[in-house]
């Protein structure tokens, strides 16, 4: 489970016209940017701290998120 390290607004892509950083079914490596959380006008890139496959995206684009709120479910690579 990837959780929010800060309180802010969740964004799946760098801009409204761009594709999301990560999609369900996508394999991600450690260090891959998964989303952005805006906090006090600062854009904080949230990276995966594990390698695996994204199985769920819990937060919605533009939704406020709390500290510790789950953002992504990841099945660990074997």
C-alpha cells in the first residue's frame, strides 16, 4: 500500500492534458513517480518505494487527501 506522506490535493498526472503517471495493471519500479500531491502551492512528487504491479488507485484526481490515506495498492514483484 502506498499512502500519502502529507496533507494536500492528489493529482494523477502533471497536467490536465497529460496521461496519468501510473495506471492499474502497470508494473512500476522503485523510484517511479506515481502521482503529485499539492501542498501549500508546492508540487510534491510521490514515488513508489517498492517494485510491483499497481492493482488499485484509491484517490481520485483533484481530491484532497490526508496524511496516511491510501493512494495506491501494489502487488509486490516476486
